[in-house]
């Protein structure tokens, strides 16, 4: 049976490890942190079918998620999202649940060792090097699953001829500060989960989620416009407290700034003996950075691809089935959101108000974050083209972005089902052109 190495105990890597170990594969996960230190002190919202899809038991503690709305900077336009089966899960509870499931499945878990670099021989990834700060450890296997995150040392150190992007540029990185305050009265907003674009003129996204016991506040800024400052954090929190007097002073958790990816998936996530999953592969909702559910589902798809390969080696031609299925089932639906997110690098607060007022950003397009299929109708494209024109004189780059919309269906449908190096190269060029 093949030996599988997982670099990093991310949600996608652990999901793949669990599925493979249950099928008898020799699976080793190497993680730099100890279990007690893993997972942010955060709650996260995810589609309720995630655990059923992967075939993993639900954690003991979770609750239904709140209704959600996207709000324009001026507060005048509110896009109410359709009701969906979403659940809220504490990240520490979730990651420890996955670790326990991995242990039950027979996964070998190594903590306290940081993955440093891949081992590459004859155009194959054959393992990786890790260290505990004193000793160096060499791991060898038939497949390396890269679950080391956005700054993965595995992806960053792959040879350029593999064709996999080594770095994420600032356009695809989000600085996020999160804090939980007590709810003094138990009062709730309607809807309870409010996401605001360009709040206080800051290029980014803030959100507030009310619970009867606490208020969850996130302050987010696109890194292309500079790092998130303490002044911006304080101003945003002060605004929320002025709007909602029931937000108390007592801090119940969170705090601290994290950097997370906000992008569509990388154009290429597989190579001979290598597959990236989760943040390592750019598998997030481009407007919010949410990626747990996508990572876990990708882990299941990757594991199934490995199982389908049987006794054959895990060359890029066989692992391509993982990339193809993930992209066609999930990844393609986030290209449009990524395009809208990229617009934020060109536009200002007034433009965002206009885009939402004119229904360029609509509930049905945003609903893909909840697992709803994306539909790009001709009538929608014509509507976007007609109402976007007034913005072009103010921001010339905006018109260029909208001209790419007709290219989207072509790029999403033209991904090769079977691996062919030339066809994959041509597709990645088209994908990168968006």
C-alpha cells in the first residue's frame, strides 16, 4: 500500500489523511504545532453538508449559523442572502475533532516538527524535510500532500519547471483582526450576520455577527492597500459600538491580526508525487477568506483520486483528476467572486456603493459561498455591461475587468478532463488571463 505524507495538519490535509487511512494507506501527518496550540480562537461558518460529503462524523459542538447580509459602505444598500443550511463551529473544537478522527483511522501524527522543504528527484516530489529546531528529519513517500497553508515551504520551494505558483501576491492576501465582546442585553441585529464593504473608507471587508451572549467583530483589509493598523481597528470597533450600544467592553476571545488568502484556486495544484490542498492551493471564498469547507471537500476528492489510482504511481497525469474534479465541482464557481474582489484594487467607496445599488453584486452570485451553483446568464452580463459603463471614465481599469466577463465561461469549461501537458499549459494561460 502506498505511503502518504501530509505536510501540515490543515483541515484539507487531515480530511484526506482520514479517508486514506480508513482504506488502509500508510499515512503520516507532520505538524509544527502541538494540538493545544492549533486553531484560532474563532468561530467559523461552513455549509452543513461538509461532514457528510467527506464521510467524517460531525463534531459534538456546533450550532446553526445566522442569516447574512452584505452592506454597502453608505449603509443604503443591503443584499440579503438566501437561507441556507450553514453551521458555526469553533476552530479549536473542529481541528481537535479532526485530529481525533485521524487517530481513530490509524493516521500517524507527528507534532512539534516544522516542514522545511520538499525533496525533489528526477522531476518528482519524493518526500520532505522537517525539523524540531534541533534535529532534522527526512520523510519519504509516494505522495506529498501540501497542507502547510498560504506560506507553505513546500509550495514555495518547488522548482519553477513544475509550473506551480510559489508565492501569493498582496492582491490575494487579507489582514484580519477578530475580537469577541460580551452582548450586554442579548439583543440581535436583523440579519444577525452583517458584512460591510469598505467600512469607513478602508479597502477591505468588516463583519459583525451577533449572538445572544457575544458579538463577533472582524476588521479586514486588503493587503495591497497596506497593513491593517491599530487606528483602523479601533475606529471600526468604535463605530460598531456607537451603532449597537449592547456591545460590551468585556472581551470574550479572539484578538490578534492574521494573514489569510483571498483568491480563487491556483491554476496548477498537482505535480509528480505532489498535491496542494486548502490554503496551500488558494482554496478560499475570495471575498471573505473562508476556506474550511472547501479544504475538507478537496481533501476527500484528493483521497478518492489516490484510491482510484490503485497500484499505479501518482504522476501528475493521475493526480490531475483531483484538480479537474475540484475545479469543476467547486473552484470554477469562485472565479466571478475573485474578479469582483480584484475590482477592489481599482475602485473606491463611491464605486462600491454604485456597484451594489445597480445590482452588479447580487445575492444569487454571492450565494456560492453557501454551496449554491453559480449561474451567469446572458441577461446578467448585458446588465453588468450597461450599468458599469459610467464607472469607466473614473477608473479605466474597471472597464478592462468587465471586458473579461465573456471570457469566464470559456475558461471554466475548457479545463482538460484528461491530463495533456500542452492543453493544461494553454488552459492555465487562459485562467491566468482573467
